[in-house]
């Protein structure tokens, strides 16, 4: 238990560093860039949530698949899968870049709100480059975590985030554009990926090419299947975490989306902490499922699910009574008073979402990607339909977030059912109906 707590502390530290820097950057960029350019920064940041599209979810599925492969001692297959994933990301990114080049040369401009339309193509190119670098970096981070090296991933995140904060604070001037902090963040992400990739390679001896090719066929197929299902499900998460900001930005303007994003950034902190700590459940679940799925492992899984779900609620419960003073210190007392109701509604939505995290990661680790996809995908679809058909108001998006999180409680319920009759993690296991 002590070792598991120490392991879980690393992704939480990584999360705190990442979120802490964003907390510091929010008032800094809001005051230096102004509401309109800060709104552009917010919208570009939301595109990072879609980075898994470049690998069709394979980077997300990499953690459970590699954890299972390493448990089997399949180093050659793991390396081959990594190379395949990098090639997929590069191929999709080049294709998108070619599409952007054709559209730019043809003089076509995407339909954006007028406040976000200035210098659209340089922003699109910078965003595409940042998304690509983020996906490659996520892949390297997943490989480190699959090896159990959560500390290495956390330390590289700490260094990179502090460098991002320092560069933006020193080089972004008052009245500047959002493009400059985006380019600085891109450079930091590329450097972080390079360091993480070197760390991965140091601990994986290079096998003979023929052995790697032969061993990688099975794991690549496994990774592609798991990744595809995870990515389809991630579209639902994208609706929860990004579509609302795009809709609000288009319908209500830069100032409204900036206020909504600030409240969301604060209230999603508990969920981010829980999700970071929950990553350690994936290797645990993969190991226990791979050991044969005995009844004792099923009982251990149920105990772990119950305890971790109860703990997952604590951060949001602690934040709820502190929302007004925290917003007042972070932004301003006037902002806190004006947007307190919005922040409270979002805090409740993320409290409900926190309850789903342990079940999600345990299901992912035991190979039930299709079940998580079905649940999250349905929730995301209902969210999008509601955004178009319900009244256009901020309270509508708060209600939709609460409904999404409440429906997603099917994840821990389904996880408990699966734990009663555990089965081994295999490539075929990911392709069964829930």
C-alpha cells in the first residue's frame, strides 16, 4: 500500500505542476493580452484535448497495452508498437499540414467568430504543431508510466512547465497576440518530448530488427484495437471538456468564454488530481487481469474500486465552500461575486465526474475499452444534442455537464460487475461486447 501511494503521488505531483503553471498563467495572460487574445489562447488550448486524434487514440491505449506487454516480458513487441505509433502520428500530422497549406493558398478562411479570426492561418499552423508535439509527448509519457517510471515523467513535466512559465512571463509583452505564448509553449513541449523519449530508450535495449518486427505484429494489432475504442470514447470526453467552450465562444463572445474557462479551470482541479492519481490503477489492473483473473483478484479489485471512488469525492467536497475566496484571490473579488453561481454549478458537475475515474481506469486496465467507449460516447452525444436544442445560456451548459457526469456513473457500476467475474487481458478481450 505504501509503495502504491508513493507511485500515485508522482502523477499527482505532475498534475499539480501542470495545473499550477496554468493557474499562474491565467491572470498573467488575461491582463497582458486582453480578453479577446486571451480567448484565442483558451480556444487553442482546447485543441490540445483532441491531440489523440492524430493517433486514433493509440497513445491513450498505449499505457494499458504496454503495461501488459512489459508484464509478459515482450520488450521487442513494445518497441515495435512505439515505432508504429510515432509513424501514425507523423503521417496524420503531415496530411493535416498539407490540407492547411492547400486551404491557405486557395484563400479559404474557416468561419470563426470575428474576435478570433485575426491571423487565423498562422494560429492554425501553430496549433497543429503544438497538438502534434503534445501527442508525441503523451506517447513518450505513457511509455515511461507503463514501465512504472511515474517519477521520471513527473520530473520532466516539472522542468518543462517551469520553463514555460518563465519564458512567457519574460517574453510576452502587454498588448501582444496569443500567437507568441503559443509558440513558446510549442518549443517547451518539443524539448520535453525529446527528453522523455531519450529516457524511454535508455531502459529498453534495442532488439534485432527481425525479432522486433515479428513480436510487434500482435501488440500493434492490440494497440490499434484498444486505441480506436478509447478514441471513440474520448470524443465524448472532448464534448464535455472542449465543445462547450467553442460553442460559448461563438455564441457569447470572448469575455464570456474567458470567464467560463476561468471557472472551469478552477473547478476541474479536483477531477484533474483524481485522474492523475487514478493512472496508477491501469498497470495494477493489467497485472491482475494478466495473472488469470482469480476470485481473490476480483475481491481485491472491488475493494480497491470502493475505496478509490470514496477518496475521489474528497477534493471537490473540499473546494466547494472555498470557491468565492479562491476566485477573489486569484482573479478579483468582483469576478468572484459575479460568477460564483456558475463556479458552484461546475464544481458539482466535476464532483460527479470524479466518482467515475477509478472505474474508468480499472476497466481500461482490464481490457474493457469497448464498454468505456459506449458509456462515454453516449454521454458525449447527448451533450452535443442538448447544446444545440436547449436554450442558449450558460446555465444550460452547467446542467449538461451535470447530466453527462451522472450518466457516466455507469462506469463504476459496470466496473463492479466486471470485477465479480474478472478475465485475462488479451487483444481479443478488448473486442468483446460489454
